[in-house]
C-alpha cells in the first residue's frame, strides 16, 4: 500500500485485541504512514495495546471510557499537546449486555437498551464533539456498523437497534461537520470473529452460512476493512461523507442471508 496517510495524525478508539477491527484499521493506517494515537480501557488493556502496537508510529496512548465524561474531556487536551492537527478518527466502540443479546428483543430491559445506545451510538456524538475542534484542516471520522441495523439478524437484537441509531448519527454529524471539511462515514463490515461478535448467541452459525450466500462466497477479511478505512481517511475519499460503505463480500445485496 502506498503512503496515503503520510504526515497525518489518526486517533483509533476501540482496540481490544489483535482480532479487533480497530486493530486491523490501526495496522492499515500504520502501513499507510499515519502517526497514531490509541485509546485504552483501563491500565490492564493499556499494556496489551502497547504490546500489540509494537512497530507502529504511536505518538500517544490515552484512556477513554466513553461512559465517563472526565475521560472524554481529557482526550482532546492530551491530543492537543502533540502540537499538530488531528486528521482522522476511527470510532470502533460498541457494547450491549450479553443477556440482552440472548433473549428476544421484546424482552430488552430499559437499562440494557439505554446502555447499548450510550456506548454504541451516543459515544460517536461525544467523540465527534471532543475531537472536531482539533481537526483544524478538516478530516475524516469513521465508525463501524453492521447489516443488523437494517435487517433482523437472529440474536443481534438490541445491538441492531443501536447500530441503526449510529447510522442516523453518521448522517446528522456529516451535515453538522461538513462546513468544517470533516467527513463522517460508517463501514458496515461483514461478520468477523471479534470479541464483541462472540457475545452474539450462535454467532458461529453466521460465520458458517456467510460463504454459502455472499456473492464472493467467503467471509470478510479484517484487512479489507482496514484498507477501506484508509481510503475514507485519505484524499481518495475526499468527496465521501454521510455514507455507509459495505465491506461484507456483498452480503448486503442478498435477499437471503442464512
């Protein structure tokens, strides 16, 4: 890959382990020449991410629990100390209680519904508000979504509703931030065996069925998601905003998905 992000500073939120889509994106950004700022959730995870990011050009590590206002408020202060504009932000954050994914959607608890919305959708708004002032030269804000936002995917339940909210937030943020030359998009990745995906009951069956029905007859490679994120963050994506870009081996065009 050419150095499409050479000289750019990118904040990547949501690396949990080497199987995370956020990890694949950060790795692709690093190959493309970006300088990275990485978030972590707790000191234990900080050590893991430091190990995972060996060999990358990492300028900052910062705590970011999006349910804590003080950590959100501290994030732009830490980034500002780097003394350079922020060019790209990747929001790869989602959470729902396992019990709310395991039972019918109609039985979702009020607290579970609000938690999924808070972490998985509202956090994009909070992150955009915190980081937009640092994007003085414009830039790109990219989040991760899934087909369950528009179709009923068994056992995806409250997370599907949260992803629908997230995609609506993408459109409204694209409108709000467009005058500042900040583009906001979502990548809808196909099923990938991540830590969060394993919380979905019978997720293995989704992985097994995908190659039978997707036009490309295979599941999504996380590296493809990383490359798509590089495109959106680079000058090649300068005219793209308010979009959901599907990187799912074509599954979204099929009338039957398993």
